[in-house]
C-alpha cells in the first residue's frame, strides 16, 4: 500500500478537476412558505433594504445608520439602555458574546433548562470556564418562581442565563418574577430572546433584565445573520472591567480593565461597545447589508407598533391551535405557557411524521418542523411568526396539512381545521 506521502505526491501531480462555472444553474430556490420554528420568510421590505448601496464602516452616513439602529432597538427591547447594538452573526453570536463577556473562569452560572436551548446555554457557559449548574424540568413545562428562588439561594450564581422562549418545546418561560429575584440576590440576568423578540411582550427594563439578545430570523421578519443586543449599566460595569484594547489600536496612555480580558476577540463586547460608541474604535468591519436588514426589521416593527405586533402573533397562535384541535390533533405542552409564535402538536399514532413533512414540502412548498432530543419524531412544530404571522398563511398551512394527513389514512373531519381557524380570526 502506498505511503501517505506517496499518495499526497500523486494527488499534487494530478490535475485538479474544477467544474466550469457555466455548469451551475442560476440561484433560483423554490418559493417555500416557511411555517416551521424559524427561519421564516423575510418581509419583502427587508430584502429591498438589503439591496441598498454599500458604504464604508466610518462613512458619516453609515455611522448615522448605526445610531438609528441603536435608537430603534431601544424601542424594540423596551429599554433606555445606552448599549443597544448589533453583534455580527446569527442569533447564537449574540448569545456567545453575552456569556463570554460576562463570565470569567470560575464564575457561577445558573441555567434553567426547559428545552434544547437551555442545554446550549450550559455548554457556552462551560466553554467560558464557568462553574455551571443546569436545572432541568420536564419538556413542555416551565419553572415556577419558588423553584428558581431556591436555586438562587442555594447556588448563589453571578449570572442566570435563560431562554425566554424555547422553540424545541414551544414553551415561554415567565421572566418578570425571575428578574426581581435576580436583582434581590445580586445575580445578573441574561435572556436569550431569539425566538420571541417582536412577537411576545419583553419589556427589558420593567422586568429587570440585565442583558438580552435576539436574532432577526423569527418574529422580526428578517434573515439570519445579525444579533440585536442590549445591556444595562450593571452589566456594562462588569464588562468594562475586562476591557482590553488591541495592541494595533492602542493610543498612548490607554488603560485596560483590572479583570481578566474576555476570552474571545470577535465576541469581546467591551471592544464592540467601543466600536458602537462615539470613539468609533475599529473592532471589525460591520456587516453593512445585515445592518440595513436589522434597521428595516426594527423600523417595520415599531411602525406597526409593539402592541399590534404582539396581538397579530397571538391571533395567529389562537387560530392555529383552534384549527389543529378541530382536525383531531393534540397540542403539546402547557397551553398556558405556550409561545405565541410556535405551536407543538403530537404526531398521531400510526402517522409517519417525516413523510407528512416531506409531502407538505414537495406538494405544497410548505415547511414545518419536527423537534429535538426526547421530542424528535414525536411532535411537529408549526410556526406563524414575523412576516408569516398572517391569516392567509395559517389557513393555507392547515388546509395543506389536512390534505396530507387524509392521504396518510388519518381520519379527520374535512374542512374543520380551516373553518375553526377562520372562525377564531373572525371572533377576534
């Protein structure tokens, strides 16, 4: 058998076959209706904004757009926080930036886990060197304030990290009481609102949330790729003590913080804060097109009004639930704490859940989701959020699902789902 070096030498001698560009078809994806747990179809206005001309990151026009983004998202987050900005990357980039910037090695972090994304917060905190305690509850339920208070008293964490809505279980964790508890016990409250911001009420200041991050691709009706973030002065003080200026940017007399520097360069919020401040101290090249997208997502939401947007998501949720139940399907989880934008539904016994999803995609161009872990293959997750939280999308999805289920041999009253959902909308 030839040695590894001999094989490598042979590969280097052989001409590399590269497909000619003409062999690739035009980029022309089918027009899917994305009714899963996210991402969803972006609002056409957002896509138009993304086609605007590029600008340099220090162009006065662009710096003004950055300032506008901060102001818009103060409204979206319902906060007065000075530090309201974007992290370049998907929603997870915001999560990682928040945790790695707040948490020093050895810090205690408490994570209430009620779905897949609680486990994600545990892992990110562990990678930051934290001493993490994950407290898990049955999927499909949420924590009560007394449960969380016991954990706060026993563990005494520096940071509590929790998801507001976990799309894997379609549950939304109440946060108002938790915010008060964290304030009373001296813990920083970090909230991952990827799946809820713009679709459910999330008053950051009123609920004493210290740091909150999200993404564009769900209730904000945009594409994945930018993570809105806000943090208050309590959190900023912790991060500023870890301030470190890159050697190539240091001005004479620059003073670093007195705590260990943040373990990531890209996700160093102290440096990102300098970039978004009047200092305009270079940290990265801002993702211009994604900033346009984030600006338009927030602008559209605030133009609609938060109360109206929350009501629109709630109406879609109630109609979806009514339609699914009228078809004889069972809703998953605690309905009192269900997210407004995603509905979990048990896959009926004897029905092949993946075959149903495939038929919806192939025959109707509609995508719905399954779930993860203990719920994988047991429930479908059907979303109605952002630009897709509309009467027509809900009715079309229910009608298509009914047709596919009937073809699978599932006995259901034909037309009942669409009728019930439409009646829910009419009833208001």
